[in-house]
């Protein structure tokens, strides 16, 4: 049962209740005049507004643009699915690595730039704090910097050469466009500031679940540094991964339990997005900028699934039907050893005839965020309001980062755990025996561990292994060719059209 403390704020678009369990009970009435002094209430108003963006990705600006789906569709783990090729046609083009400036899902561009703007306002409020202790200001500013870096890192990974700003700008955020390398430097500047301030706890105390922590900052740093392939930072990253583990604040837990309501903010969870039950206000088809639920479970679950249908891999009858997008490839299921507990916790399989077969049907569906009985409630439109929390950073990633940095990149393990011990920890939790910590085995273990979590495409790109995405699977209507230019999506033409003069956006080479 979720325990909710409400944090209300006055935002540009709507009112908002806190995005996490046991957050704070605050109802600020203070508003900050532009550039003026900010009370703690005004700072919290800005900060809560910034956290709010985390809730919007599954229906981003009224688009089905879940960051998990947007990432995995370009990988070799799933197909687009849905009714037919034209059902969410832009997602189909995305999956074929064939997006164009006029045929591209752009919801994430919209919400993450809104997040960047809100984060800027929160940072500026902290810098103009009035009557607030230095320690409290440092903590809130670190949270704002984390969110700014987090939203920017997604814009950077998807689009590369993007506008960036730290001032208080109105939409459409006319600002200079920077190279991907320059954006990387901006992200790292924020992360370094967080780490240097040492204002965040390693783990959130009870009541602050869902707020940024030092461990979350370390994890974001690891993803950004490793994606950039910044060898000068590898030693820092491995040290910070070891610091998370040695803190004993986190631990690996039963894998299947992570994805249940009871597994929210478990001991393995470093950072996750909390989607609240319907009683706190649900999303509606009319607006993707309101409410607290997610449509991802409905999106990826089999269409027309009969009630009480057992999943053939787990034997569970807890699953509900949905829209039939994101069918898992048969080759993905084949990755798992028979005794791997992650197999049935990551993938669902239903008997033919118990659901309606749709486009690119494989009989396999993503399980981690699957629609489950009792996980969506009115008010609002129930398919948009599942409570499945989005797990962003888990402890398992620290172990696999360590193994990768040591074996793939030759980083000295120092006094931390070895690559073999790190790999063994993940396999032991999966119910498997030890295998040598080779490059191939580490990559494979990472793929198994994070199926359905939006990791695979980015891993392939940074490893230089993305050539495997070239395929000619006519039986699944998936014919595509990988080129290095496909690393970035084309900038939406509608966004280019909003700019002019010195701020005119230049299109990516796609």
C-alpha cells in the first residue's frame, strides 16, 4: 500500500501531487518573481515541478513515446507490433531505423526540454534563496542539477547536437545549438557539481523515496561517461560503483519481486519514477500533461487477453490484456538459460488463441512492466493509469559496469571487487553458475539482465556492435540497415521551423 505525502505546487500548466512515496507534506503558497528572492516553499514549488516531468514520458505531449519503448524499438530485442504497420506508424519507422524529420515521435523532445527549463528555474531559485540554510539549499540545488543532467542526457543520446540553455527561457526555448561533445561537457559539469557538493545522501531516507541521491548521480555519471567513451573518467566511475556497493545501502533482491508493487523502492532500487494510484488523479486521453499513471503496461501487453490466462513461462495468471505493441523477438527468449529466473520475469508467453494476434506477432511480450490485475484504477482513463513504477537505476548495473570497465576497457579494479566477482553476483542472483568474465559473457549478461528496460540499443552503439541491427526479416516485416549516422534521430522539422536567425537549428545527418 503506497503511503503518500502530498507536495503541491503552482506550475505553468497544472497543479501536481508529489511523484514519490512519503515525499513531504508541503503546500507552498510562495511564488518567486523572476530573478527575485526565493523562500524554501518557492524553491520546492520549482523542484516538484521539475520532478513532475518524470511522469509524462509514456504519453509524452500526447504521444506514445515511453523512453523505454523509444530505446528498445531500435534494438534487436523487440518489434513494433500493434494493429498493423500504420498503427503508430512513426514508431514503426523508428524501429526500422528510418525516421525522418517529419515522421518522428517527438514527445520526448517536448517534455525533456520542458524538464530542462523547469530545472533551470529550480537552480535559479536556489541561487536566490532567502531564509534557507546553506545545507538545505545545497541539497535542493543538487536535486535540480541531477534532474537537469538527466533530462539533458536523454536529449543528447537521442539527438546529439541540440540547443542548450541555463537561463529562464520561455518555450520554444530559442538558444544556441551545441555539438554532442559540448553537450556532454555541460552534463558532466552538473554531475561534477553534485558530487563535489556532497549534499545528497547515498540513499534516500524513508519518506523521500523517488528523490535524487548521490548513488543516482553516480549511476547517471556512469551511463553518460561510458556512452561518451570518455576513458579519462573510467577510473572515477569504477571507484564510484564500488562506493555504492560498499556503502551497504543497497542489495540485490529476488529478481521477480522487483517488478511488483511490493518491489517498489526495494533495496536494489537506486532511482525510480513513482506512478501513483488513480485516487491521486488519473491521466485522460485529452491531456498527457496531467495525472500520475503510465500507459506503458497497456501498450506492451497482448491484445484481447482472456481473463485468468496463465503465462506459459511463469505460470502466473496476474496479467491483463493491452494493445499488443512491442512483441519480444524469439531470439531474445533464446538468450536465456533454462534455469535463469530472469527469463520468466522479463518475458511473457501466452498460448495461441488466448489473445488476438497482431502485427509482427511472436507470442512473446515484455513482462517487467506488463499490465497486471489491480494495477490501474479510476479516475481517468484506466489504460493510461497503471501504477507500475519505472525503474531507472538498479544496483545490478553497478556490478555489470565494474565488470565491463575492467575486462573491456582495462581499468584497474583497485581495492574494489573483481570483474569475475561482479559477474558472479549477477549470475548467482539469477540462479546460475559461474562463467568466465570474458568480453562476450559480460555483454551477454548485461543484455539478459536489462531486457525491456531500454538499455540494449545504447549498449550496442557505445560498444561499436550496432551492425547487428542490419536485418532482412521479411516474415516479421522488419527490413533495416544500420549506418553510423543512425546513432542520432533527425531533429523534428516542426522544431526547426520554430527557430530563426542566430538560433536556427541545423538538422542532423541522419
